[in-house]
C-alpha cells in the first residue's frame, strides 16, 4: 500500500473504517490493523498499520508495542501456514530517506519470500510478477488469521 494510491487524506487513516474485504483488511486489533499491500513485492505481502499517525517505533506507547509484537507473530504464523514460504522479511522504513512511501503513518511490512521469487524484476525491469491476485491472497490468509486471532483472544 505504499505506492501510487491517489485519494484525499491519508490512505491508512481512510482504512480505519471501511469495507474490510473490499479493502483487503485481514484483521483489526486495538491499536493496529493488518492489510494486504496493494503494491506487493510478493504474494501475501502484508502491512501492519498503526491506528494513528506516528513516524517511528520510538513514538509508540508500551501497549501499542506489545500488540505489535503479538500481531507480527500472528502475521508470520498465518503466512507460513497459508502460503508455506521459504523465508520472511519483516521491517519498516523510517523516513523518506529510508524508503517510506507514507512516512507520517507508521506501518510495518511482512513479506513472504521463496527461493524462486522474482522480485529482482521490480528493480531491474520495473515490472512485478505476481502469480496470485490480491483477492486470492486474501482468501488464503483471512481464515487463517481469523483462527489465530480467536486463539489469542
């Protein structure tokens, strides 16, 4: 979701109240929500988005950080169960110079990786190769995330 979305206001704030499936919202926690990235590097590329504006982890409150850790666990566990990747990248881009597309609204990326993924195409060929649509990724991940979230509740 950190690409070329053209809409008024903050794209992440606009998703605080929206049709969940239509906007690929996978889960809403107390302080964060999980959404599929609309401009993914790989299938299953999810974002963990804070429910308020902040630019860095250092601006988060202890309860926000605790929930963040729990939801990152949920995201990783769900993507491993639903998609069986060979590895996982997880992190955030703190500031424009670090690559943040929306620097004023803290969000973390969880990106499944496979030995055969083709993400070099993004940097070399300015093309993304996605064998799965966002709707298909949503159908794979949503029930697993719901089951894991119920276990955590």
